[in-house]
């Protein structure tokens, strides 16, 4: 039966107590285990609203005895970021105490787990997976958090680290629905993409900065790669779901997305019930490296020349940055060109540009030559 845990986060300022709320459905310890969190970037409000709608549906399903395993929902994964308001502006993406992006620098315990299970795995995948899960939890228990953001990270990881399916709900700035997941999970995860009506699936591993979903999968991937098929384990499905953009916050969208997640969970055997026929996947899926950014090269106000979701060709003018202090005849407009052909799937909601800022993303139809550095924008 549904239960709600309120975990007190470490107090960092006298008299200022925060807590994590964790809804649990089904039987503790039962499989499959599903973990859903929302709003580690605390300004991405479609995520917690969707989690709220999902939790309502799961509560009803639980009362009807339809939860097969165990499902955890953390509707507000970042109460610290949710509370960060200065002079009326909300800051939910970066931690004001450390400057860190809330979805970077989670704890990768792969090395400790590899050491712990070395020579101890057999041929039984279920038994091996149990050993790895317990090594992961032990390694996380050994971490001493430094700042409040670290304490938050470790508490989230402890609850997600042994799940079969992990969904991390976000939004982009202004975007179509898209997913990030490990290349080995595609096309198996087409059921999730097609239920949600996802337009773009980015296949990524080790994007360079230890976001949540990658550090949950990392120890399992490391053990799988080190031990091969002789010592099989089950690698969890960990996915970032980008629920469109910052402004796409409504009961209608959140309800629709929660319904899609319920059908996905039914299809995966986590919930009883018939999800109906699986809709076709009509989006594009390819390595994350095929994404290119649109960079601002001048200060000014951005006017997009292509609609969100448009297919563009390399060299197309996707946006113009306007120096509104100049006359149109005096070169007031700086064009921003597509570096690659592909889908213009994400762009900046704010239209004030500074040189060096990324104002949009194109998911290329071909690999991008010379792509280097971390894959995620900060
Ligand atoms: Zn985010």
C-alpha cells in the first residue's frame, strides 16, 4: 500500500530544515523496482507537476492491487533549488551555495563496485545483479557528503541505485519532448519514446559530468563491460525525460504525460492492466554527438527564423541576433546559421543573447566532425 517517507535532509543553516518526500507504491523489495524523480533542476516545473499526476494514478492503481513490484516517486527531487529565490527571481538550475549545476557531479561509485565484486560473480544473472546492487549501496553508504548539494545527491542515489527502471524528469528551455538514454538501451526503450510521443532520442553515455541517470547506470555498465557475458548482470534502464520546455506547464500536458508513463509501466510489467497497442515511434534516434549548438556571436535580442521542430539544412539562418540600438540598414542583424542539417528541437526561452551563449540545438541527421568536449551544456 502507498506510503510516504519524509526524509530530513542535513541541516545546513540553523532553523532551516528541508526534507525529501518519497512516495512508495506496491511491496517494498518487490520487483521490478521503478524509481521516478522530478525537478533536480528545480526550475523545470513540468517535471514535478507530471510526477504529481503520476503519483495520483499510482495511488489508485496500488489501491486496486495493480502495482506488480515497487514504484518510488520523488516529486520534488530538489527542495533546496526550489527554495532559491532572490529579489523575486527563482534560481533552480544551479546551487547558489557552491555554484554547481544540480544535475552534475553525482557520485560515480563504479571503481569501488568493481573492486567489491571482483572474482565473486557467477553465471546467474539474478544473483550477480543482487551482488552488484548491494555493492553499489555499500559504496554510496561510504560517501561522506560535503555540501548540502552532495547530501541531496547521495540521498537520491541511495533510493534509485537498485531500481530496474529509473526515470529522471526534466524540461529543456523551450523544446520538443526528447530523451537521453544509454546506447545499449535502444531500440528496447522505443516503448517509452512512442508512448510519450518523443520527437528526439539522444543516445549518450559518459557525457562528461556525471548527471544523475548516468551515475545510476555507471557501476552496472562498468561491471558488465569488465565481466562480459560469462558473468551476466541486468543493467538498469535509466532515462532523462525532457518534458518539452520551461513554459509548457499545465494540468493537461502533465496528465497526458502521466497517462503515457502509466501505459509504459503496464507494458513493462510494472503495473497490471492492458496498455493497448503500442503507438509507432515517429521521431529520430541517434548518438548525442550529432547535436550541434547554435551559438550567439553578438549581444542583442534573438528572433528565431525557424519554428521549433523544423527540419533545417546546414547554412540555413535559424535565428538573427538584433542590435536594436542600430538601424536595420547598418548591419543590426547577425545571422545564426545551422552548422548541420537536422531537427531544430530546442531553443532558448529567454531572447536576450550574449556572445558565447547557446541559443538553440539541432539534432543532426549525420555525425558532426570535430565534436569535442563535454556533451551537456551547463
Ligand atoms: Zn534539467
